[in-house]
């Protein structure tokens, strides 16, 4: 199996409804494809981890890359794995803005930007975000 992490920016800010629609379709398709993962959204930027069979992840990532709702995708890591880290969800989701508002003052980490360019020099930071937000529910 493979675990792939990328960042991207929405063309327009997503409304709650648009996020829910994106998740509904993603979860339905991921269940069929045996894909798991987590999607983080904050102020128009995404971090996503996709896990599953190598070719399936690669093909889905090709579809996601062509999606006109976001742009500027940067692949941060692609790692062979034997166990899933985000296996609980067909696609988990955290709206980081909401969590940051609620947890204000607890950690400056929560208020950091996730604009794609901030990860280019330290790609492994994205996985730290994903692991942290896996454990914080919104
Ligand atoms: P179709 O529904 O025929 O989609 C065809 C194309 O239409 C898409 O590629 C997209 O460019 C566009 N499109 C679809 N819906 C809308 C809409 N509401 N508004 C504007 N354009 C639209 N899909 C998954 O299956 N799993 C994921 O984990 C996943 N994660 C995503 C993460 C992000 C940040 C984004 C932006 C998209 C994600 N998607 C995911 C959606 C994915 O890009 C495809 O839209 C989806 O897989 C359906 O593609 P399709 O070609 O099978 O179907």
C-alpha cells in the first residue's frame, strides 16, 4: 500500500455545503476503492492524506489533481506502508478554522497557516498536522 500527502488551494472559499458535498461524494467513492484518509481545510487551503493500494491511490490522485475546484497541488510525500494510519475513515474531515476558534489560546500550532508554500521547505510538517488533527474532533 501507499500513503500520499499533498497540499492545495481552493479556487474559491468552500461553503459548508460545498465541503459536505465534496465529502459525501469522496466517501462514497473511497469506500468502493478501499481508500482511507483525512482531509484538513483551513481558509481555502487543503491538506489531504490518501491511503490504499498503490495503483488505486495513484489513479484517484490523478482525478483529484484535475479537479477544477482547487489548484497549486504540491505532492509532499509518497510512502510505502504496510499499515494504514488513517484507516478509520473513508475520508475523515477537520475544519481547522472551527477548531482553532474553539481551542484559541491552547496552541499557536492551531493558528498556523496551511498555505501550500509553507510546506515546501518542510514537507513532513503536513503529516504532523494530519496526525495532530486526527486526534482532535470538530
Ligand atoms: P464526476 O462527478 O463526473 O466529476 C468530474 C469532474 O467535475 C471532477 O473531476 C471535478 O473537476 C468536477 N466537479 C465535480 N463536482 C463538482 C462540483 N460540485 N463543483 C465543481 N466541479 C465539480 N474524490 C474522491 O473520490 N476521493 C477523495 O478523497 C477526494 N478528495 C478530494 C479532495 C479535494 C481537495 C478536492 C477538491 C476533490 C476531492 N475529490 C475526491 C473529488 C474528485 O476530484 C472528483 O470530483 C471525484 O472523485 C469524482 O470524480 P469523477 O470523475 O468520478 O466524477
